C-alpha cells in the first residue's frame, strides 16, 4: 500500500529560504552608462607597430641602395680613365701615347665634336674612342669634316647605330669573336708586320670592293680599312680596344699594330666623347623623353606591364560563389541599416535603396493578405489582394510598390513613409 505522492515543486520556480523574499525579475539600470575608455593599444599606431609593418619595405630599399652603390663603384673603378692617353690605369692608354711621342707623333685630347671637326686634316689621325656615345647630329657633322680631309679616322668598337653615319656600308655582327688573339690574314702592311694581335671582339662585314679586311674570325674581320671615296684619307674600324690598353700593349703584336695605325701622320687627335659636350646637350634637348630611353628598357617595361595585367586578372578571378560568414560580434540591426543607408547616400544609389525598401515591404505584406512568398513580387497577384484589404478601395498601389526609383532624397524619404503607412493600414484593417 502506497502513500499519497507529495506535491512536486515546479522546476522553473527558484528555490527560496524562509525569511528571504522571492527573487525579483531583473530590471534595467537607470544609471547612465559608463563612457568607454579609448583603447590606445588596439587603434593608435605605436612606433613598434609602425616598424613591424614597414620594416620589410625599409629593408628592401636599403638592399637596393647598397646594390646600386656597389654597382656604381665597380663600374667607376673599371671605367676610370678607359682609353684615356693621360691615364696610367689598366685600361688607360698612357703607354701608347708615350711610344707615339718617342716617334715624334704628338697626341692631343679633345672632348667636343667641334674641336674634333676643327682638328681634322691631312696630317692628323682622329681617334674616336666610343662612337656610340655620339648623337646622330654629331656623327653626321664629324663624318662630313673627315670624309674629304685626307687624314685617317680610327673608330674604336663602333656599333650599328654609329656605323651608318661614320662608316657607311659597314655592318656589325651581333655575335663577337670567340677567340682573343687572331692572325691578320690580309694584305694590309701594318697588319702583316704586326702579326698576331688581340683583335678578338666585334666582327664587321662590308661590300666595299677596296676595303682591307684583317683578323677574321669565322669569316668576318675584326679590323677594316676603308679608303675615302674622294681624297687620300681612310677610315679604320677596330672591333677590339685591347691593342690600345696599357696592360695589353706588350703582348702579341699589339704595340706594333697600334703604332702603325696611329703613327702614320704626325698628329693624333684623341677624341673622348663626353656628356658635357654642348652639342650633345643641345641634341639631347631636341629629343623627347622616350628617345632617351634605350630600346631594351622599353621592351622590358612592356613585358612588365603585360605581366602585371595578367597577374591582376589571375588574382581578381572568382573561385566560386560568395560564402556567408557569421560576424565575430553581434551588431545591432539599426547600426547595419544606418551603415548601408550611408553607403547608398554616398554613391547616390537611390534606385537600389528604393528597390530594397519596396522588396522588404512586399515580402512583409504578402503573408498579411494571403499571398504566398513566391508570388509576393508579382503585381498581378499582390495588388488585387492588397486592394481588397484596404478600407478605401480603388487605390493605385502599383507606382508605390513597383514604380520607378525616386528622383531625389526627399522623394526617397516620402516613399519610405508611404510604404510604412501602407503596412500599418494593412496590419490594422
């Protein structure tokens, strides 16, 4: 026989002790909320944070600067006094100038085109150390002065750009000689007496019938002697400067060949093209900015631009549909609405704002008038149901719910008020 079951206490009622009042529901505090203290650790940029973000860029700039200084130092050391008859450096030509002086040949250094043109004459050998540094106007004027002067012009390693003006009819082969020391293999007296010499370098080709081609390599010569068409002078094209260097003058037949080529006349004018030449500066001013950029840099810039465009297209492609992600913190709906409204106002997107308002209103009105959500945005279904529900029948709701976008902000605000009034009337009808 079992006794009566004791009454059970509801599970949702909090337990109380005798003499203690029951727990009251929590009430919102009436005290003003505490003002938040600005957090300087997460928002303000500290020196340590700035250094952490920029140290990669600073390190890259330092490395580039160091590399530029190192390259400039190496080039300045290697090019200092190159082919200068006053220089005793490895690649200078002081030794050759002294040997010429011992044989009664004077050497004068000029650094301007005007001085080189004025010195051209039948008793002068004009040596141009780097013809490719000259502008087209300089080369044309120099060729006009030396063509009928009766003297000798020696061009040291001219390229394709300078050959067309200073030695017409001569072309430079893009591949250089594989060997440094070559044999003359020609009838030029100076080359035959000198014998083997360090003439391996740029190779040339010409169709001139009276040209002397010496020191060939793979069928193309490294030295050309071209008589001038009208006069007793000639032009000598050297494909290698080694026979003029101080440290190579005592090797092979370099000294003999250099002395015979430069000592055929009593005076040698040693032309060292310089960027300080007034005529070169004038020609540079006449040219545009893109004319001063080497062709190789232009192709490189074009390739980099194409690579940048391809990289942008690759990184900008969509790998799939957008995935909704939950926010890490809760945001009030009013803040989200205000934020989106400010974005719409900033770009004057009244059409999108009006479409969002009308879509939301139609979605909320459809269940109230018995229209399925799938048919909420169909005027033929939604509008008759709304008209039958309103107190004042005969209203034309099509412009309000499906009309064009408002023309200004005031019209957009009025549209929002009318939609709100329509929803309120339907809910209370």
